[in-house]
């Protein structure tokens, strides 16, 4: 069984993403206790995806021919796990706004989700 960290590492090392204009960053979310007893929170917020970034997209000539970055969020899971309710909500919100978002428990499924996504097609 492949672990979540191995899924994430395989996705980050895959050269297919860079070739297709995808940039992904780790988004660890959590908190740690500081020396003075307080908490230092890091990451976007609980429920945000493990990998975030963008996919560069060329706008069609009808859209002035500019390039834009489409937000990408991907949740990595170990085999057999599913996103939590807050993670599923984050994925749904990104999709609703026209971004690319999903989750997977394998690098191959992640590649299909991120690189073949129908950009600009908002889910019903």
C-alpha cells in the first residue's frame, strides 16, 4: 500500500506537470507549540488540499490571447482513504469557482485529474 507522503512525492517529482504548465507547492496544515507556550499555525487552513498551485492556460483568440493561471488544489490520500468533509468541501469550492481540484490515492490518477481536467467547465 502506498502512503500519502509517497503519493505526494511522486506527484511533485513527475515531469509531466511542468511540461504542461502546472506548478504545485506543498501545503502542510497544522500548528506547533512555540517556546513561550503559544501556537504557530501554518498552511492555508484546515481542509485545504495537500498540494496547491496553478496550471497555466492559454486563452483562446476570442478571449484576447492572454495566458492565465488556473488555481489547482489536490488532496493526496493513502490507498483506501477518502477526503474528510472539510477537504471535500474545499475541493468542491475550488471546482465551483472554475479551478482544478480533486483527490487521489495514486500518482497516476492524480496526473489524469490535473492534466486532463476540463478547465472552465464548472460542475453542476
